[in-house]
């Protein structure tokens, strides 16, 4: 007698083998997909590094091809002068070396538009300009656009002549170290500062701790020393052209026209004017070192690879302003 009830597939002969085959094929497909993905990612990185290498080679080849004829070499110093910035000593010095070493360059122009920055970075650039001028015997001119203040003027002082616009801002020969103090505010709010240090001055410049007279005197002595270094560089670069007064090194700044009158600049002039009338080479070639897209991607890749590292706290750096 037929019961009319269909026997379950699980009771069919060989069902275990069928299930195992399905699992095996699924695992195999997953392995293939993972292998394809790994191959794809490797190809992507290969293409990326190939494009990076091609870009760098193409830039070098283009530079070699275009810089042989007589020309005026330009190196821009724009924005903050600081490590890691476009106007860092690393980038500016590399550009200067290329400009001086090229046989076609008849003179080097520093195209400046900067409010200042690090005295260390500016000092490195200034020293390198002096060295390269002595080594290659090529003139260096500074052309100021809107601003040439503080660390930017530290650099410009190494030039043979400084050209400005009548409305440019020039000068600010001084040094500052700025911070904040929140001790009074914390007392009013009932907040207690708990700072543990080893070394009595380790908390120096901590905005949440009171500053002692000894620490203030130490900081002032350091600023005074950096200021004197700045003054010495300006005097060495400007020589007898500088009409020194009590305000010259006080941190004041002047218009381009006033800067000419007191000897901080030489005359009015633009980049085209200097190339045409002074260097006598109207063709202008920019040697400024900049990061291209490939280099930025490479840096991001490197940062991603080291994302698990712990970053050290940045140390306080005085600014020439």
C-alpha cells in the first residue's frame, strides 16, 4: 500500500556526497575570488608605482630639455616658511641647487610672498644661497610681491638686490614666541592642574602652569640671541645700503617705497622687469620644487602603512615674525 508520502531528499542515497561537493565547490569559488582580488590589488599597486616612476622621469626629462637655453631661473618662496611646507628648506634648497647648476640660467630670482616662519628654515636657505653664489658666481635677486616679512626677509637679505612693489610689505625684523596662560581661569572654574614632570623646567611653556621669572628670563635670552643672529644676517646682506635707526630691527614693517628709502630694498621692479632689464634673459623658467599628485599619493600610501604608529608630540618652535 502506497502511503502517498514522498520520502525526504535527506533519505535519498548519496545525499551526503552531494552536500560535500557543494561545500567544496563553494570553498573553491571563494579561494578563486580571493586570489583574483589579490592579483587585482597587486596590479593596481604595480600600475600606481609605474605611473609614479613615469611622472618623475618625465619631469626630469622635460626639465633637462627646456633648461639649456639662456634664461632667468625662478624659485618661489610663498606662504609659511616651515618644515613640511612648500617653502621649507628642503624644497627651496633643492630648487636653488637645480637653478644654479643649470648652465642656461643667467641669474636666479627669489619670487617672495611670505609673512615669515621658522628662523631655522630661513637660516638654512640663507646659508645655502650664500654658498651657491660663491660657488657658481651667478647673481641672485629677490622680487617681492605682497609680503616679505620676518623669516622671508631673512632669506631675501642674501640676495644681491631686492626689488619690491611700492605697496609691498617689507621688514618685521624681530622674533616672537607666543603661547597662552590659563592658570587664572582654571582657579575660577575650580579646575586643578595635575602635571607630573621629571626635571624642574620640563613643564616650561605649558599654558596651564604658571611661568616663573627664571623661565621668562631664559626664554627672553633665547629670543634675544635669535634676534641678534637675524640682525647679523641683514647687516651682512645689505651692507652700507642699510640706513640703520632705532626702529630698523624693532619688528616694524614698511611699504616697499619706504623700504627703499631706509635701505631694506633697492628699487621698484617686478619679475618680468628683473628678467628683462637686470638678468638680460627674458625667458623665465620656474625651478620651484612642488609635490605632484603621484608624490602626494605615495605619501598617503606611506602614511597608511604606518597608521598604527604613535606620533610624538610636536615640540614648540619659535617663529620669526
